[in-house]
């Protein structure tokens, strides 16, 4: 089976009805680009940059060190796009395991973009490093956990400021597309505003499920209630995909759902054309894509969406 999948590496991911599907890799370190390329990824859809910052006893990588890391990933992908998500620490991803987060609800606390906006100088250090790395190949910036239009404006203002700082220093930087993660229900519900401000969107289903269902994604005691097929979750995912399609803007899914072969047909049926996942899942998902007829799946996906119990419809297509 594994050998059979390996042969799909150079096969374009196209459905039976000729829809081209973008299959991207999630990475945590620049060195992971090797496995992304080996799996035939068409780019990096999510570089979780926080892994560069973790386990360093609070000493942050400076602009130069970050620049080198992003540049390594960008050059390693040989002209394919690399989506660099700004630091997403907090909750299930503590900066330093020895420092226990003492806030009452870390998942609802100062994490991800909130953490970055609370320390704009640190945030701009990362932004400058990413902008500089974009000289070496196509780069997309991605911001985690945005929920409020005020946060969107602050974030974009910091990007402008980071560019101005590089201009003032006379340093070269490249063009970047700007994107937002949709991983808080509020963001999914106000997707129109997000589409107004951003070039593309990426749905983080791991957190979107957590926050929609009020189920801690890391708590074993409620793990059985963590349901990717909950109708509320599916509706939010479907609405974001549809809104992006109407505006001609790219929407991808970069949560675990994208790499789950049991979900591939449903996501295709809902109109998803870009999936980002662990490299090890890419060929198996590609196999599902090659067997799928996206047009036929669309009607079935609408039935799944309308069902009280979507799980019972999943084998019916
Ligand atoms: C997500 O929330 O789905 C996601 C991709 O981000 P992370 O798992 O890193 O929180
Ligand atoms: Mg997330």
C-alpha cells in the first residue's frame, strides 16, 4: 500500500471531474521541508513558527536567527509558496514547559495574535524576519486566532510599520500575501470582514472545533465530545469556504481535518480546493482526491450539512 501511494507522488491531484486540488504541507521546523517535498507537497500551507521559539528558556530567537530559519524553509521549497504563521503560543503550546501558564483559561487567554499584539516590538521582529525571507521565494504571512476587527487593523498596521522599519534601514524585503486563520467562531461568522482585509483565509479546524463546542482539545476527559462532524462545526466550515469562493479568494483548511482521509470527500463536496496537512498524510489524501467527483459530491455534502447526525451520512456517498 505504501509503495502504491509513493507512486502517486508526481501525479497531479485532480478530481475525476477535472478540479485541481492543492495539497500543502504543515511543518514545524525548516528541516521539515524535505519531507514535504518527498510527499509531493505543492507548498507549505502552515509553518508553525512557534516551534522556533519553544524550549529556549525564554530567550527568543532574534531577527537574524529567525530570518535564517524562514529563508532556509523558503529556499528549501524551491520556488513553491511557504505560508509562515506568526507565533501561536499559549494554551496547548507553552513557550517553555517549565513555566506553567497560571491564567485560569489559557485557551481563552493571552495566546497567539493576542500575545503578539501585547508586545508589538517582538511581533515586528518576527514580521521583519519574514518580510526579508520573502526576497528568496514566495511567502505568505498567516495570523492565528484573530477574532476582532480591531485586532485585524492592529495586525495590518504592524506589518506596515515593519516594512517602514526595513525601509529606514535600507534593507531588502519581498512581497507577501496576507492571510488570516479562521479558528474562532466569531471569525467564521464575520468572514466577510476577513475577506475584505485579507488576501486569503485558512481554516484552523483544531481550534474551531474546540471553541465552537467548548471542548478543550487537550482534555482527555472530554475527548469523546470533540466532534469534527458536529453540524455547527460543519456549517461554519462550509460557510467560510463558500464565502471565499464567492469572492474568488483562496480558502484552505490547515487543521487535522484536512489530513483525515475520512473527511476528504466531504470537504471536496463543500467546495474546498486547498488542503494543508502533515506530510505523511498527503499521498493518502491525494488518492481520495483522484477517486472523487467533486460535482457529484456537492449534493451529498449539502445533505450531510443539513443532517441532525452527519456521521450517519458519511458512508452514503
Ligand atoms: C488549528 O487550530 O486547526 C491549527 C491548524 O492550528 P494549531 O493546531 O497549531 O492550533
Ligand atoms: Mg489553532
